[in-house]
């Protein structure tokens, strides 16, 4: 059992509460909203949470809480997670883990110093159908090409066009299509194939350098991979892994992988199973085991660091600069 303090009350925090109704090992103890205590009270009432805190310090000081969940904008992950780790709380941190590798390394160091742990919600690697993809890779032979498309027109883009600057398009909040959507594909690629020999991100950028869309090209010794992500256009989601003996095709967003087919010259076979739960549910179940197992925690940390390294390199190649990079 972990006793969680929820940081933030937005859409993702509500999804957490919904999934935790299905998981008896996670108990939501309290909530803090940095913008408005009334938001926290409304969230608490809706989700039968007894404790509402007026300051973050109050939540960290509550001995009933052993874990903090960070459902807040990207750039705020680092500071709030570090405070939680220094208070010797475990941290469940949303993707992307941090704004950059420097922040990531400092959080891991802080966790180690304070004898606690911090784990990222990836949403991809814990899916049952993702495991099916891994188990069937050998059936498509030598891989030559991987393509992932994650294009989703953001309702926030209309606000940007109207003269506003939503967090997702802000350098202050470490926004952009790569960090918001492309990160799922990077998790997928990094876990299946490791670090690429080289990578280049070509993006359509705002004056503040933030990417609204872009193409990430990765070169491996024997194949290439292309990740397309967009916040200002849309098309069908897909994942395609092509080999010389067949193809694995996902007719869905990479973070859900609901429908997976194995295609050869002889057949086109649906190999996916019905995933009964939301992708967040599977992530939370896995995080529970990672927090209990030092070996799994080390593996989780190494994977998240690789993803952060790849994101940093991609941004550098496109000259995407966050405010956090200047600190």
C-alpha cells in the first residue's frame, strides 16, 4: 500500500483518481493545487479525499503521505519533485521526467541521498499489447524501418492563434510537440532498440523555438526510425515496424497500442488482446512493483535516463531552448 498526495487537479490528476478506484494498493490521502485551494477542495469532494492542503509544505509535512504524484506542467516537475524527495517521499512523476538531463540527474541523485525513489509514468512499456509486440519482433526478420505517427490537433493551438501562450507552447513551461506527444514514441523506440547512433529533429517552430510539429529521424546500425508528432495538425495514429520477413502494425496511438497486427506475405493476423484497462492503470500497477524492487527501479531509472538523453539531443539538433536550460 502506498499513501499518495496528489499535486495538481487537472485532467491527468482526475485520471489518476479514476484509475486508483480500481487499485486497492494505492490510497489517495490528500491533494494540493498550487493555483487555487478551491480547485483542491472540489477535487477532494469528487474523489472522496479527506485532506486538502493550503501549501505544498503542509502536504509534504503530513506523515500519512509517503508518495507524491506530480500532475503539473513539465517545467515544474523538477522543483516540486526535488522538494518531495528531500522530504523523503517517493515520487510518481509524469512524462516527461524533467525538462532536461541535468534536472533528471539531480533528481536521481536527490532520491538516492534521501533513500527514496522516483519513477516515471511512461504509459507505453507496461501495456499488455506492447509486450506482445516485443514477443513477436523476431517473426518479422531483420528490421529495416520503423515509423511512428502521433499527430493530435491541440485545443490549445486555437488559443495560441488567438494571441495567448498556453503552457504546451511555452518555453517557460518546457512545452512542445516532442515533449508532449513525441516522448511516447521515444519511450517505445528506446526500450525496443536502445540508443541510436545518431538522431536529428526537424521541426516547425514558434518564435520562442518551441516545436508545434516535427519529424525525429534516428539512425541505427541496420535500420532507421522516424517519429512524427504534431500539435497543430492531425491524421491517423500508427506504429509500423518493417522487417524483411514481415511487418508489425499498430492502428492506434503508440501510448495505447489497442490494435496490433502481424503481417507477412502469407497472412495478416490480429495478435493484440483486449486491454481491459486504461494505459494509466497498467503504468500504476507496474510502478507499485518498481517501488518495491531495487533491481526494477534501477532498470526504470536507466530507461528514463536514456529517454531524457535522446530528448535533449533531439531538442539540441533543432535549437529548441527551454527556460530551464538557461539555469
